[in-house]
């Protein structure tokens, strides 16, 4: 990004933009070098103007969400990181007749589940404890405890790089394990989800149960990005890494968790290089021992 482009972004977005910000401030791993610019976007039209401008100027962009499931390299990130806030981060509409709610992609999963708990909307409790926002959960077809968000989706609104708002129903969506197929540069803007009407106490109890299960089995006391590798067919990545003798393995400030081997945690002062080295060690050791090549679930970006 050149000086003229930076000045144009300031002219267009003013106080909403910051330059050369460490990505460690925006990711749950708490690592990562500087990004050229961070822009907080509050409304759809503001997002449209930003995306179209960046696309025309060939400036790379990345929607951050909560920065979970993301590893930014120490050298930093070119282009613009986008934060969806304001109207793009709240529940916009509830339809009790067809049992759906429409919410902005920037809405945190914890805020979504608070709404579900308070109103007795069931069926999404398995998302409890997953760090991140709704758009990120949809983009990776987030799941836990044998369930995924894909079957609950009734509509996704996507902003294309040329500024068109495209609405897709389930027939136009292709989900696979931890992945939704969308076009390069597309931004998920809003999502309509189906829920079940249930007693508030029932929904609250299930959310509480899922949170307890996570606390027992996952190292939530340390910064991490959640599961590092996808589970291979008929196997569990964490179990394969544990059986390879790598629980507690440490490089720099990064450690393969003693509690769950598919988590790499930042125990303090870790770098992206440390984490990448542990990931490579785990992949190699599991491949040598079992012949299985683990596929990364965490998205790796940067120079």
C-alpha cells in the first residue's frame, strides 16, 4: 500500500482506520507481526465502499472477526484487516413463525448464544465456548459434539469484491468438513439461522453443560487458536499427536497442550515461528508413525 492509498483510506474512513497495528492485538493466539491497516466497519454501505476500493486498487484484505482460528506470521500482513462492528455485529431480526433469526456476521458467538438462552432458542448450544464470530463460524462450518452450523443455516448474504450483495439459500451452499465454499474476496455479511423453540431453562442448561465439557478437556486458560489440525477420517488429530509422544512438547513460548494435544498454546512470549515449528513437528511425527498427513485447520496468513 503506497502513501497515496493510505491518505485515501484516511479521507474515506477517518477515525475508523489505524495503521501498522500488531496482529497480536487481534488474534486469540496473541502473536503476529503488523498489518498495514485495520478498518472498523459499522454499516453495509461503508463495507461496500471499502471492499470495492481495495479490490480495484488490488490491495489485499482479510475479515478478522475475533481473530480465532488464525495464525499471522511474525513478518506481518500486507493490506487491510477488516473488523465488522455496529449493525454488522448484532441480531437484526427474529421471525418466530419460521423460527429463524438474522444476524450480522460480526456478532460474537457468545452474544448469539446469550440471545438464544434469554429467548429459549435451541439447537445452537454446541457453539458454546467456541471463540469467534458468526461469519467465521459459517466460513469454517464450525462444529462440536457431533454437530455443525451448516444444517442450521437458512440464508447467507455475501458481499462480492465488485460490491454486489448476493443472497444464497441452502441449495446454493456447498459445505464440507470445516469449510464453506465461497468466492475469493467474498465477505459474509449476514446469516439467517434456524432455531428450535424450547424452554429457556433447557437451552441454558445445555449451554452450561457444553461450557463445562470444554473447560474439562481444553486449555482455555492460555491463548490459542482452538484445534490446530482437522480430524482425519475415522481418527482424532489430538489422539494421534498424543500417541506420537508430543504432549507438552515446547518450542520457545509455544507448547503442545498437556490437556489436549490438538491445541498449541502460547504460554508467554511465543512467536508465530515457534507455533509453526511445533505444527511441522506434529505433522512429521504423526506421518512417520501412522502414514497419516494431518491437514491444518488453523488459517495461516502473512508475508
